[in-house]
């Protein structure tokens, strides 16, 4: 028997491990089971309630929805779905990015900080699979946060102001079902945009063992991108900023649906996701895990 034969026998005897969703479900349970995440989601849900109650008490004819995005406050009293759109607009610059950044920054750095990362890799869990599951959890959380704001806003708005036809930004009036479908499209688009920030945060999380530091760094990157996006002298840079097309969801509220901002926004998001996931893998695959 040659020296190589026992190695071949051991390799052939190793059972083939099927890909199980157990690790992914465990990650989702961890994300949605933490009290701090519930507290953050409660803050997100409180904003549309505050908007709906404030408008009901004051019944303003107009309101501030942000200079870079469409103004939905004026339409709240005519259709409760506008509460959801107004809340998404208000929370998009800071609250939603902060929620996603907290999850992304904690993805790898949090495991390392708690000393559980080494145990996860000893199960064994392949590093590529670990990153894939962590990012999938971030994406699910981004969708959940966006839908939470929309559902609470739409529910409160319909209760206080009712439903009915929706007047789109292009001046065309559509039925309630069509308006609800447009709101879901907006949620999907914004969740993809936030998933871009999640990919950036996951990469930052592989660079440190301090989840708070990774979270702060990701939030600062988001805010810096938004600040650069309002400087006219840097208009050549604006189309490449990760947050540039976030407010382009107004295209989905026109008839017919426009693609001037949504299409490049999706392509830019995809590019950022691919680049930063690849960077996270390159960093994490060769990293010495000591905790």
C-alpha cells in the first residue's frame, strides 16, 4: 500500500454534507430575536405613527418631504398610503441606513467580539458559506425594516384618512390596488438600495473585531455619500455615489413607470454589492481567526 492510498481512502470515506437551511434559519432567529433589534424596529415603526397622528391633528396642506425626494405630505389627507411613502422618505437618510448598518457591522465583528466566530468555523462552516448566510440575513433584515415602515404607515394612514384612488406624481389617478402595488415596488427598490449599504457594512465588519466601530464607520460612509451628493461642484461624482439614486423611487410612482433613476440605481447597487462582497470574501478568506 502506497503512502497516498490512506489519504484517498479517508477522502472518499468523508460523507458529503448537503447544504442545509438550518444555519440560515438560525441566523434569522438571532437577528429577529435580539431585544436591541426589536428596539430599533420599534423606533422605525414609531415614525409613520408620529407622521399620521401629526397630520391628522394639524391637517396641513403641505409639508416638507426633503429637498431631494418627492413630497408626499400634501397627499396624506387624500389617501392614507401616502403616510407610508412620507415615512420612507423621512427615514431613508438616517434611520433605515442606521438599522441596516448596525446589523451589517455586527455580522462578523460581533461574532469575533463575542468569541463565537472561531467556534462557528470549527463546526465546520465554510467561510464562504458563513459570509453568504450573514449577507442573506442582512438582505432579509433590510426588506423587513422597509416593509415594517410601509405596513405601519399604510395601516395608520388608512385608519385615519382612508384609502381610495391615488394621485401619482405624474398627475394620473390610479386605483387603490395599483397604488398599493406601487408602494410595494418602492419598498423593494429601497430594500435593494439598503442591501448595498449592507454589503459595504459586511466588508467593514471583516476588518475589525469591534461591531460598534464597524457600525459607526458604515453610517459615516452613508452620510458622507449623501453630503457629497448635494455639493454642486462634485456633480461628476454624484452618479457613482452609493446613495445617489436612493430618492429615485419616485419614478415608480409615475404613469407609465419611468426608469431614468430606478434602472441606473439598480445597476449601481448591483455593482457595489458584487465589489464589496468580493472584497469581504477576499479579506475574510485569508484572515487568521483568533477569537
